[in-house]
């Protein structure tokens, strides 16, 4: 196993807080006003997840956390491996693809994808559970991911 | 308006209830009746990065981890400290990131999963998620670990 640079675990949780707010908004807007209102928010989530999967170091969540949030917090008690949250971002990205592309053909997929993203992000932000990381093995064993 | 509001509040409530249940179930242990002997050598178990084959004089804790598991390093640290503090206890860790056969054999779908073995290496108790320490201590005391 190669050494990886460890990160402040509150960074991903801060990002998950914003993601849960955006996904809940996309869910509510798509149900209330339909495709026109829900889809742009889903596209925003798609872009944010894609950014986080492809260029995690330059992600805006990371920037806001480093510049504005972390200086106001105490030093972290421990640092964590960045791979679990990166894996979780990929799971989120998969759902955002479903909502963004699938939503073009079947608009019900927007609130469905938004609901899944919300639950995973909400559990991460407010309960400290990384659903995707924890279920990684289960997902692989049942062939859902390779 | 009302239906989408109710659905949104429902989703939010689902997240909160899900988080509370998850927290409650997390790390809860259960007895195992098969009494299968766990071969540490075959599993390629490690203690402090070194291979381990011997069981503890009274009990052994085996932690299954993956590289994507955010909570595994913290649990490993806690259990290693227990090994150091308590007499007759040994700790071993098995990385199953690429070993789905092992995960399938023991029906492991989340990490960390911790097995408690008796002095002869029989599996007698298992915990999925971050172990509840009071439960674990109770089980260890039954095996004479103090």
C-alpha cells in the first residue's frame, strides 16, 4: 500500500452538508415545478461531483473549507485517508449521471437520483457515516460495482 | 404544493430516522454458532504489518478492513491499544479489499467487521461496523480477558 497524504475528515463532511442541501432542493423543486426547476440543480450536482472525481485538489468545497471554515475550527484530532471519501464521490457521481442524463428522458429520475444523493450526503454530514465506503464490499460482492 | 412539501419533509425525516437507526445498529455484535476455526495464516492476517499465526492465550480479535474504509484505522488503533492493555488478548487485521472470496465466505458486507475468537481460534462472536466497546468488553471478560 502506498502512502497517501491524509486529510482533515471535516472537509468531506462540510462538502456533504452543501451537497445534501443542493440535492434536497433539487428533489423539492423537481417535484413542485417539474423538470425545468429540478434539472439545473441536478446538473450543478453533476458538475460538482465530476469536479471532485477528476480534480479533487481544486474543488470549490475544498477551497471554501480551507480558506473560510478550517481557520475557525480547532486542529483536527485525527486525519483520515482520502480514498474513502473519494470513492463516495464516485458513488454520488454515478447517481448524478443517472439524474442528469436519465432525467432528460424520464423526468422522475431527477427526484429519484436527488433522493439517493441526499440520503448518502445527509448521513455523511450529520451522522458521520460514509454509506458508500461502508457498503463498498457489499456493492462489489453483489456485482453492483467492479 | 402540499404533496411536494410532504414528500420533501418525508425524505428529510427518512434521513434522520435512517441515521438514528444506523447509529443504533452500528457495531452491535451477535453470537456465532458455527464455531468455525479461523486460520490466521491462511487469511494472511497481520499485526503491526507483520504476519501473525498464533492465537491469543485467551482470545483473539480479527478485524477485516478495506482500503476504502474510513473508520477502519481508528478501530484498528483502539483494538491494538486493547491488546496492549489486556492480558491474553491478540489483535490481527486482514485487508480484504481485493479478496472478495474471503468476504463471501464469511458473509462480510461492511467494514470494519470484527471477529472474536476463543483460545482455540473458534469464531464465537462478530460485530459489523465500529464495535460497541461495552459489548466487546463484556464478551472479552466472558473469555477471561481482563
